[in-house]
């Protein structure tokens, strides 16, 4: 009898693994900043495409880092000039965008930490305000 339960247990584990995988939807745990950076942001920031501040270019990043983590992350998430909102992926969760921003900033001289829920709320508020401003400008 013991043997017969083993495949069942394996199947249950497989189901659990699927549910917690990064592709399982809204319930998925946030990816690391580095993973998001590699998948999305590096396309423009690794080489400094157009006017994108290059990853590791401390001179380009210093004034931006001085804005502070909340202001910079919120502004960038809303999109600014040639920087597309949420890095060009509207389905990217704000938490993952914020983590990728930490990765970029820390590679360029900052010492930021992944935002906790309280900081994420403040970032979301900045993003919302900026989106409103951008909308008004378009009218
Ligand atoms: C299509 C190209 C492109 C992609 C993809 C992209 N960026 Fe950018 N990003 C830019 C450009 C261009 C700027 C410069 C905007 C400016 O200051 O004029 C920029 C600026 C920024 C800034 C500074 C904003 C400021 O207020 O000065 C941050 C932070 C940033 N990007 C984060 C990210 C993150 C995080 C990702 C990935 C999730 C990402 N970017 C993906 C093009 C891109």
C-alpha cells in the first residue's frame, strides 16, 4: 500500500509547484529585481539606448538617486519622456517594477532595499499622481 501512495504524493507536489510558479498569475510571488531587469529593462538600460541612463553610469544616475527611492520609482513607473510606463509591460506588477529599479539604482551607486508594503503604497501614490498629470497634459 505504501508504494501506491508515492505517485500521488508526487502529483500533489507537482500541482503545488505549478500554483507557486512565477507564471501562475496574480498570486505569484514577486520576481527578483535582477530577474525583471534582465527580462525587460536591460534592453534599453544595459547600453543606454536613446536617452536611457546606462546601468552602472554613476554620473547619469546620481541626480536621479538623489530624488529618493519613492519619487524616482513612482515617476519612472508612470513613464517619463522616452521611458515607457512600467518599462513597456502594462502587466508588470508595481512591486516587480520597484525591485528592478532597486537593481538598476544599486548597480549605479545607490544602496536601496526592495520596498516593503508601506513604501510600495507611497510609490503607487506617486505613480498615480504622475499618470494623472500626464493625462492632463495630453488633453
Ligand atoms: C524602451 C526602452 C526602455 C525600457 C524597456 C526601460 N527603460 Fe527606463 N528609461 C528609458 C529612457 C529613455 C529613460 C530616460 C528618460 C528621461 O529621463 O528622459 C529611462 C529612465 C529610467 C529611470 C529614471 C527616470 C527618471 O525620472 O529620471 C528609471 C528609474 C528607469 N528608467 C527604470 C526602468 C526599469 C526598472 C525598467 C524595467 C522594468 C526600465 N526602465 C525599462 C528607457 C527604457
